[in-house]
C-alpha cells in the first residue's frame, strides 16, 4: 500500500484539475482569435482580419501539436511575434504583444471556473502543513496568473511553475525538478495532482514523485491505458485528497 506519510509538498495542474472549462472550446478559440485581430487593427496594424484569422488559427494548431510532441514551450507571444514579422511588422513592442494577448485570453478566462471543492481542499492542505505549488503547461504566463488571482487562490501557492517561463512542458523532468529545487525536497516527498495521464502522471512517475490522477474531467476510460501509467491514487474529486493525506 502506498505510504504518503512522507509527503511535504503537493503540486497541482491547473486546467481540468483546479479549474473546469464551461463552453465550446473551438468556438471560444475562434472568438479569441477574432478578438486578437480586432485589437491589432485598433492598435494600428492594417491587417485583413478574415485572412489573418485563418492564418493565425493554423499557426496555433501547429503550435499546439508541436509543443506536445517536443515537450518544448514556444509561447503564444512568440507565435504572434513571428506571425507579425511574416506580415512585415518587425520588432513589435513587447508590451503591445502582451496587451493584445491579454484581450485574446480574456475570452477563454471568462469560461474557466474554479472547481467547487478547490478552495476548501487547498485551505485544508495548507492548514495541515503541506506546501503547495503549481506545475502547469500553458503558453502564456499572465493567463494562468489571471485565473489564479480572479479565483482568489494564488495566495495558497509558494511556487507557480509555468511552461511559458520554463521553456519546457510536462512531462519533461525540468518542469518537476524546478519544484524539488525550490522547496529543497526529494521527489519522494512530493505528490503531483493532475488530470492528464501522459503529462501529469507519467511525468511525476518518471521524476520519482507520487501521483494522484483526478478523473472527473478526464476522457480516459480504457483500463489498459490507465494501467499503463499506474497512478498511485485515482480520485474523483479534489476533496478526496483529504482522506489520503489525513495524518494520524
């Protein structure tokens, strides 16, 4: 039986773990890119919106595919900068890139909601002496921080490790090693909580951590696939963590 008595640090994924998405992702992505194009036009970039929307959508799809395969994070800021460069807009101010992406991400941020049991679980863990951190795959740092701030849970986390800053994506070991180094702990003293078997659970296992797979937003039901990744804990809710981490 798994012994969790030595766990000192609990790391969380963000999307579909602490937050759930309430909406149609494809429609949201389309509206987000449309908002980006409108913002660029307002800021003096004479682009043809329909053409740029189609082109940037293709670039984003390629970006999503490439980053998961390579485990390297090329930020959405870089994707947009490269696109504008190809359209003849060189050396675009980084603050302008930040501003238009913030408008773009605001569309999807409205559709992410904090899980009902997230705050109470984080509060319980903190009150019982656990250190808490975030290890998240995300192409934009500010997008993650906005979600954490808006939901008033940022204060629980001593470390927020985002692939947009790291340059690596889970399950790359560098994403987890940063957490070990920050808290000055061994992998065996850490637990990773996430919804993606191939990223959160596999990455944790390869790094020597315990893992907790949260299933309520997962589409994986094939027992053969689940057995392949061997999560240490399988949880239907975040609040189930309290049962497993309750110390005598």
